[in-house]
């Protein structure tokens, strides 16, 4: 069913670069077939991209912001017009369902819409600080910046950074995930079609090596990273040791605390959707459910809901054979250690797609907090149920996680919900919500080992990350001098 795509290329100075690199195959996870190839770029390619972005920066940053965002108004219309094609591409290169892929592109559109509103959000400040003396503050861009993306949202995660950073006057180099690099070539084409000047947006493909070059490159002022915690730490340390501004988002282990008074149907459908959406490959996915007291009826309903989730129908594939083996390994180890697999997604096969990488929805009960499946990021459609005697024990289990992206509580009690909102150690909290993503204009970002650096990556907080403040003090009238402060 998969169509082959053109070979992925770097995009520098408004043009796709010629081949001549070592390449690796791009595999469609739905059926295991090769659909394209991606170049592994080196220092020379990055030098070229930084040079192109530096040249473009002078004129791009000088255009008034109200004019710069006109590109994104046009770009938003182009995304809307091509929604179906872009969703199909995301579905094929990432393996998520068409419905999820469509939602992903819709989210990219919302992120672009936010960037269009930036002129309304960044007026500076001015105050007469002493007689005849004014101070003003303006948000100025940083220069050439880089954005490094993961595999799980090939279209949306690049849009966490591209529209805001560029609308704010920066020029950008995007390094997509080498597992899903095709969407970024379409993003480049569409930004050009929207009228973005050559060099303002560039794509340099590759793997670890090019990420290291980005962290070391003296021409890059800021680096944003989204990916696993292990690599987020490496990138954050390397980029900041080279005196760059860095924001590095890492992995997650999100807890849902379920109380006996939770609405059974709503809770069951939310838990099942949260753990299985995008085959569990979301940094906001529910991964551990902490059941407080007797929640057996709700667990039965979660199993009923999980039973309606069918690989190849309303459940996509995971990204690779290695990911499938890792996820299934966690399930097997937990079972060996005494956990009870209520719904088993191992060895899932989709008829006609036998070489695809599928894991069915999996519900495991009686998981102990010290098991690997309870502590580590599984990144698959698996929910581990940990039993707690009371709310304080549940909070203690949530708080002991190294991560801190999201946490949710399911209850009808305002007091209990308030308690979890206060005590959970996570940046994004849900009350009766399985995937508590803050939508624009609110910002996205976790705590603890889920994020390194200040600011969040989207919404208003990202404006601080992509700009620096210029403070200007002015005096025009000599007679204004009253004291040493003027
Ligand atoms: P990853 O860390 O393996 O890769 C992310 C990027 O880093 C890719 O572009 C990759 O090429 C590069 N990279 C890989 N190894 C590297 C190395 N050794 N040195 C330098 N760069 C390297 O992540 P992934 O598997 O693509 O994505 C899944 C992870 O991303 C999960 O952990 C998920 O939780 C996380 N994620 C987090 C958020 C968030 O908002 N916190 C959002 C999406 C995904």
C-alpha cells in the first residue's frame, strides 16, 4: 500500500542539495518496506546551511514582525489546502493512523496560527524612569538557531519551533529525525511556496554526528531539542558548554491517578485512549495508572475499551522492529516478576502487513513500583497498573518518577483533584483528562528529567526562548537633568 517517495535531501538557500552523501534507508513501519533514503550530513553541509542562514538573517530580522508573519498566514492556508496529502505522508512515514495523522497536521496549523498572533504578543515596554528619561524594552531575535526533532511527530514537533522562531526574526536549521525525514522536505517546499525568503529555513539531515556538529557550531546561537532524556542531556550539556542557549525536552513516564469515585466510563475511555493513541508513542501518553483503593470495576472497563483497539484498524504501528522488541521485552519481564497481563498485545500481526511493527494494546495489573516497566519509558501502547492504598501513597509513587512531563487524576472530588494538582511533580496536570496538552496560547513543557533549560517550547513562553531583550534608555532635553539618575 505504501508508495515510494523521492530521496530525502538537505534544503539549503532555498534549494534541495544534490546527492553525494552516504545515505540510510527510510522504512515504513506499517509494512517494513523501504520508502526513501536520507543523507547523513557532515560538517561541510552544516557550514553551508549556517552560512546561508547567516546571510538571510540580516534582511529577515530587519523586516517588521507584522510583515514577517504574513508568510505564516499564507503558509497556514497552504497547510489547510494540503491537509490530506500531509496526513497521508505522516501516516506512512510514522505508522500512526490516518485519524491521528490528520490531528497532527491540524495541530501544526494551530501552531502556525499562534505564530501569526506574535505581533500582538510582543509589544515592548516603555516607562519614564526619571524626569525626561525613558527606558524601553524590545524583543530582538537571536540570529541563526537550530531545532532537532524526534520521530514520533514528524510534522507537529518541527512546528513547535519553526513558526515562532522564524516569525520572531531568527533563521533556522532543522534537523529532523532520520527515521521520519520526509515530512520536513514538504515543510521546506511549502514555506518557500508561502514566500519565505531563501536561507531563512534550512534542513540538514543526519544522525548523531550532525547533532554534535550543531551543538559545536560557532555560528548557531540557540538549540532546541526534543527527544529522549538520554540524548536531551547530552545535547543540553554540549550546546550550553559551547555557550549556546538550549532548551532540551526529554522523555516521560506519565501517571494517571484513578480514585474509586472516578466516572467509570469517562475514565476507562480516557485511560485507554491515552495509553494507546499514536501506539503509545507520545510523550504525553499515560504509561502508569495508579489505582487508589478498589478500582476493579474501572479496570474491567479499561480492559473492555482496550479490547476495542485493533492493530491495523484504529491502532497504528510502532516505529521499528527494535521498538517492538523493546516494548514486548518490558511486558515479558514484568510478567516474569509477577505482574498480571490482563490484555496482551505481544505478537500482534496485521493481515496483509505481516512485516509491519505492531504491538496491540496491553493492560498489566499488579505492577510493583520498582519494576522496570513502572519506572522506565516504554513508549508503546501499554498501561501498567500499580495499586496504592491511599492518595498519599499514589502521590508518592508519582513523585518518585525521574520524569515530570504530565500527571492526571480521575475523580469526582474537587478536594482530591486539588490535592493532586498541588502535589504532583509534573509540568502538565490533567483533571479527568488523559492527555493534558496545554493548547495555544499556553505553553508546553515538563519538569524534572523531562526538560532541561528554562522556558517552554510552545506558546507565550517560547517567545522568551527565541528572543533577547534590548533595553534602551533615552534623553532628549538637556534641562531634564534633575539628579544623578537622569
Ligand atoms: P531520540 O532521542 O533517539 O532522537 C531525537 C533526535 O536526536 C533525533 O533527531 C536523533 O537523530 C538525534 N540523536 C539520536 N541519538 C543521538 C546521539 N547519540 N547524539 C546526538 N543526537 C542523537 O528520540 P526519538 O526516539 O526520536 O523520540 C522519542 C523520544 O522523544 C521519547 O523519549 C519521547 O518521550 C521524546 N519526546 C519528548 C517530547 C517532549 O515534549 N518532552 C515530545 C516528543 C518526543
